[in-house]
C-alpha cells in the first residue's frame, strides 16, 4: 500500500493555510512516512482600487501574481499548468475593496488588470495577517 519507491514531488496545502512544497523527495523501499509537515497559516490580501482623490472604485479587475507571474490560485497539477487562464477574475466589490483569503505567505505583484504590468506593486503577505495594498484604477 502507498507509494512505490522512487522520486516523488511533494506539495501539501490546506484551506486557511499556505502551501508547503518539499520539492522532490526520494522514497526508499520500505519507507512509508515522511514525518510531520507543518503548514503555515495563510494570510489575507486586501486590495483597494482608487481613483485620483483617493475615491474607492467598485468593479475593478485586479491582477494578483506571485513573483514568478503565476496566479496564486493555480496549482502545478492544473491541466493547463500554473499559467493556465484564470477561471474567475479578482474584482473589487461595492466598496472598491477586494479580499483574497488563504494566500500562502510570500511576495505578490498587485495592480489593476488593465494597468501596465510595470506599474505593479510588490506586496508581502504574512501568515495570519491582513495586508492592505492600494492600486490606481484605470481612468476611462
């Protein structure tokens, strides 16, 4: 029972926690326990889209990517891989605010999706904390 001996890529995650990627693990014959894997609590990213004058704007699509340009919701085992198109957009709500819960701790690029990618802000999400970022909404 269990996995056959050999090389396996091990990544573990859970709702409300960041993911842990152990990379490639070698499982030897007779081994069936990798020990305990501690999951770090996830963080929350709060994004406010603003117009000049610091007026919050509802309905703005927000781009959130990790530092490698991947959608944080994508997994490596998705059929299209980590760069697969998003199944749903991040969009600010009626108060001009977007909440992205359960993000793995790390650094993310955040911007209005219609804005130049060079205008992205780097935001550090920490375990168990709410991190707020403001982005300029595109003028129509």
